[in-house]
C-alpha cells in the first residue's frame, strides 16, 4: 500500500508540474483566443489529472518501467504541446 501511495504522489507531482508549465506556455502564447484549440487543451488537462492514478495502479512489478516511461512521455507531450499548437494556429 505504501508503494502505491509513493508512486501516486510521484506521478502526481511530475504531471502536475508539467501541467502548470504547459498552462503557462499556453497563456503566454495567447492560445486562449483560438476556440478551435480549446477542446485539445481541455482533453490534455483531464488526461494529466487522471493519469497519475492510472499509472500508479499499473506501475506494479514488471510494469513499473512502462508506467515511468509513459509518465515522462506524457510530461514531455504536455510541455511541448503549446509550441506545436501555436505553430499550427499561427500565433
């Protein structure tokens, strides 16, 4: 049980920091003005809120390296998404 809580807190901190960085970049790039991009932003925020619990559940035993990889991949995608959206939107 303690291992689950440690994994949950670790994944939550990692993805929470990535979410805040992504939100700051999203705001600084002025992407709130593009209504077509809002569903992408909302989906990403929900995914980053749910992911720590799911990753902590599957991060048991032999699946732990996979859960850690997915967590870092999600964090990287969240941080780079505002740059890609700004490029595509022409902001």
